[in-house]
C-alpha cells in the first residue's frame, strides 16, 4: 500500500512512537566495545602489556624462541669479563643456563661427518662448526689452553671423556674416539668463535652418537660426597641450589693425607663438568683461583631440581684423573 494511504489510516489521537529498541541495543553494544578497548589499553599499560612473553616467546603464535645468549652453558665468574674466571667476588648466578641441548645456537651449527660407531672400536670423529652462511668456521679463541673442548658421555651418564680435537685448515675437527658400549651417546662441543669483527661468541652445541647393539643402561650411582679414582679419594663440600650461585669445594686425598701438589691442568687446578640426568644438559664451570693447597673451589648454580652427574678433573704428577659424583638437587 502507498505510504500516503498508510498515513491517513492512523488514528489522529495515537500516542507518539516509542524509542527504536534495535538502535538502542546497537548503540549500547558500540559504547561497551569502546569502553572495553579503552580499558584494555589502560590495563595493558599498567601491566606491561608491551613486554615480550616470558622465555623469549614470540608475540605471534606464542612460540618459544631459543636463547640468544652466546654464553649459555658457560659458567663465567660473575662480575668479570667473558672467560675471566679469576674473581672470587661472586655476585650473580653462574652456570644457571644449560648448553649442549641442540645442534644449533647463536647462528652456528655443529655438523658431524658421521654419528655411527662400533662398540669398542676406535674411529675418527670428524665435524665442523658452520656459520650463518653454512661455511665452516676456522677462527676460534683459545680458552683454557684449547680452542675446543669436547665432552662425550653415554645417555646413562657413564663413559665420560673430556677430549681436545685438532682442527685442519678447512675447519674440520677430528679426534680418535672409542665408545665402549652400545647405546646412545652425547657429544658436546664447548668453544668460542672469533667473528669477522673480532667479537668473541661462546657456544656449546651437542649431537647424538649411536653405537649399535643391545643397550643395557646402568643405574645412576646414589648421591655421595666422596668418590675414588685410582689411588685418590676426592670429597666435596657445599650444596647446589636451583637458581642461586653456591660454592662447591673439592679436596683430594691419597692414603688419607691431603694432596697439596695438584698441578695446573688446562690453565687451572681443576675442571668441573656437570651433566643433567635424562637430557644431558651441560654445565662447564671453572674454579676460583683463590684457593688453599689441596682444595679447588667452584661456583655453581643449577637451573632445575633433579639428579646431576659431576665430573671433577685434576692433575697430579702429569696424569689427569677424574672423580665422578651423583648430585641430587632438591
């Protein structure tokens, strides 16, 4: 019907029309939306809404990104320069980051030539460290008298070896390696690269090695503060704590008497490598140079509770010995 006809049919005394409820609801919805957006913006400012997610998670998708810290896995003396371990003024957490859990880090990749070995049979282990352009790196800093430290252990934390490969001119590292028993082994390379600008980049990268055969894992020894190696007995004092730097002091005895003629090994009177049970996360800490004869003190923090295996290397009369400890961190 035409609009004019509809208008004429309305009673003259009809009440004015009520409010448009659909329009009212729409207006309220828009006002509420504006309020929520403004309130959310203000709340974000109050709560640091512009900060990155914890653990380096990317804003898009919330995917965790690897740490960019080139010193992850290296326990340097807090308050000192990189690779300077001579200070006893420990004020920060040393060794709280685990290294060796990945083939790649800080733009560099560990590339083994082969990862399969025969139990008990020596074979050359060869690898390169490739840079961002996928070319082998050839410039490494000398740290503790070596350009690269290689740690090898079986997944049950037995068979520990601390080795020092040699590098060819083309950047290929190699060393004869004997893996005594079947199973999965972990090789961890600890090194510091010197880049084209002369900056030093510390990294710790790891790769799995496979020895075919029946794998019979050994049970981890019970925690103890005393261990024997050859004619020596080694004890330690101190209690590692999650996230806090604590001293560990080692003492070496022979026939019940303190050994006071420890010799420097790789520039220090002792070295301590710590591997976490299950994933073999790696901590390499170095000693405090302020020491009393017969003792070696380290500063250590661990990132999580659980069992760790600690390997203490020391030298007497030109021979290196290793005392092994299971350490439970509550």
